[in-house]
C-alpha cells in the first residue's frame, strides 16, 4: 500500500499525507457541493504527476460538456487527454439499458486493459436505479470486491445527504468516505468537508471548511502545532506603552497570549499597535490581523501619532492581514497567519478584533477562533495580543461576551470612568498567569505620542467603585469633604 496525494490543497494534511492506494473512496454529498469537481481535480493533479487515470462518466454528459465546465479552473489541462494520461469513458448508454451487471463487466474490462493508477466513477448512484434493495446491496458488494483487486485508487461520487449516507450499502463496502455539504450559516452558504471514514490511516476529525475557487476546491485545515518545540526562556516583552510594563511586572511574558478588552474608544487598538511597533523597531517582525480596518485605514489612522507603518512594511518588519472578501473562515485566516509566521519569522501578533472575526465569519464564533489561533501561536513561542470590544460603555460586568478570556495568559481591561461630569479612561491588569502584577486602577491618557498609563498619579485614589462607570468618593474622603479633617 502506498500514500498518494489527493490533489486537493489542504486535504493531504487533513488525511495525514493523502489517500492510500489501493483503496476505494466515496465522495458523498448533495447537488452543488462539488463532487465532480473534486474527482476531476484529483484526476488532473495525478495525471500531471505522471499517473494514468481512467474517468467513467455515469451520466448523460459528453466529454465536451464536462470539459466546458472544468475549463474555467486553473487545474484543467486538455493535453492530459491528448497524451492519454486521462482516459474518458461514457457509461450513460449502458446505464440506459438497465443492466447493472453489464456495467461491472464493462468497467472491469477497461480497468484490466488500461491498468490505471487512479479511477473515478461519477456518479455511482445512477448505476443502481433499476435494482431492488437486495439487488442493490449485492451489486455494490460485488463491484467493490472487484475494485479491491485493481491495485488502483478508486474515487466514486454519489448523491447522499448526511442521513441517507448512514443507510446506503456503499458505506459498508467503501474503504473511505468523505462527505461534502453546503450549509446555511448566518445568511450565507458555507461548504464543509467531513471525513466520515478512513480505513488504515489517521485523519483530522470534524468538519473542515472548503471553498470552490478558480483553482478548484481548496480546504482549510487547522495548522498543526509544533511538536517538540523548545519553550523559550521566561523573559519579558515590552508592550511599548509607558506605564503598562510597570503594571505587568516588566512587560508581557514571551510566548503567551493576552487579551485587551474594553468598550469602543478606550485605546485598545492604539495600545495593541504600540506593542507591535515596539517589537518591529527592535527587529522583531510583527503581524497585525485586522478584521476591523483595512491596511490603508490603519496606516492613515496611526499617522496622527507620527507612526510610519509603510517604512516598517518595506523592511518586512511589519505585515498586515486583512480579508479582502466579504467573509473569512477560521481555517482560512489561520493558514494566512501560518504562512506569514513561517515566511517572515514573526515574533509578535496582534488580532484586532475577536468581535470583528465573529461578525465576518459564518463558520465559527470568536471563542473557537481564539482557541485555535492561540494554541498555534503559543506552540511557536509567539507573543500574541487579542483585542475584544465590550458592548457596555460604562459598568460592564463581563470581560468578553463569548467567554474567551479563560484561554488568555493575561487579561488587561480598559474602561471609561465618569468623574465630575467628565469621561476618563482607566486601565487594570486582571490577571497574569504565573506572575505578580499591579492590582491598582490607573488613568490612561491618549496624546500625540500615543497611549500612556499614569502610574505615578493618583487620579482615582479618592474614589471607589471605579469600574462601575460611576464611581463615588470613598467614605473617608467623603467625610473629610463634608466635615473637614479636623
């Protein structure tokens, strides 16, 4: 037995290095999920790798029509037909004769004559239409037993829902099953690939998002964690924010994840940018994953502080990822992060924001995205800051709406405080795993040079219930104000 590539980007990782040959694989799904595209794309990839492929069309569709549909994909190459690396055989006329077992003989004769490395039967479910349930089970048993002697990778497609897949006799005789679905999520269609069965090899379980692009089907597996990685020494990484490093006991701990949370306008993005810029200026490449603002908007916004992102980008010390399409999948975003991390040896990452991802992504919520992203980045010893926006302007009792804070190594909260009819900004470090930190509440000021934490001032010393949003004078201070200190 031999492992061979699937020809579908990302799927080899999901299947632990590809398909096993010889074996039979059922590509199941309802209309429009891309079953034929899957089979044809796999055929062309194999043919270009010098495999001989045999494609059986089991519907009344001439090769010219199939080629017309497939020619829009970049993988399509008509020279594969001319060189006979892909051989097309139309079974539709035989199917119309309602003689299923004649089909088995015809398929077997062609396979034995050509000796192909890879075979596709698309779709197999049209071959059993005249059969009773008992005849259908016997037919598939005989067909698939015969396939096992072909020494080929056989891809068969079939029209199945997730429920009907559980009762079809093909499920029992096929070595592997991949189910493609097209589900309605948040008002749009999301395509999922689910490996239901894979004999003799491991695979990544669960639903994996895929797209049908100009390049064909593309899947987005979760990037693997780095195994056996040597954990970096426990050192501090500056946030780039004056006063905040002092509150943190010297800065963030390298290779950890931190959460900046608070309502709009409190300085979350600004402080996150200072963290990235501090590293870039020291020679540590940084990555900004922005779901809120495009790269052009970020450059324009920070220019008011005199920060030139373009200069750092030209030196490959700063990179900005911003989804260009209307929605983004968690796997898609993670692969983009992985590619940038590996290419430019990124040391710091800013994700702005969890809320933006949850709003844009139809496939998963922010909590799951944070979990996958933080696990991958921590396994690569990358220091990461996530931004989260809370809904309440004043007095929120939640750190995040989705509960992502429990995954963070550090949580920093920014809040508005109303004092004497004036809104002020406040900051507090709620936790740092494995480290002492300042437990006070300090005022934050945003000026022309950026965000600063006023650790030497006592702006809130006279007040209590600061994070309620409407603090009051502490009792002793109120007494003194009312009656004097005499």
